[in-house]
């Protein structure tokens, strides 16, 4: 069985109503919900760990849910399922994500 590398969602306390939560661009997707899509990419997003502030914008905007924190609290991308849409690249406020052309 594959090791689950994704952090679990935190439960919202029962006394907080949905209307009280701040608006956020969060989509809750399943890893690889339509299968192995990593071969579709023309460009791959690469996180520059020196520039990354761990603001989690890339994680919040990733439509495939393939950005995660590893055991060392470093942001990583699961390239097996990353389609290369580069939304993370465009949304990173500190330009810590580079787009690198895939090799054939």
C-alpha cells in the first residue's frame, strides 16, 4: 500500500459556522483523481526552497492537490500527478516557483 504523504485536513471546531470562515480559493481535490497525468506536462513547476516562504499559496491553488509538506516541512510536488498547469507558478507571491521545460 502506498504511503500517504499528504497532511490530513484540520477539523473546524463545531462552534464555528461556515459563514464565519474567511473566503479562500481552496479546492479540495483528490490526488490523481483522474489517474497518472504527469506525462501531459510541457513544463514542470520547480520550487526554489531558498526563496519559498511556505505561504502555502501554491498548495491552496493547485487544482490536483499534488503539492504537500514532507516530513521536514518542505513543500514538494508529486510529479506523477502534476499536469504542469503552472497555476502554482503564477500564484506564488515571491516567485519561488520556476517553470522548467520537460525533456523528451
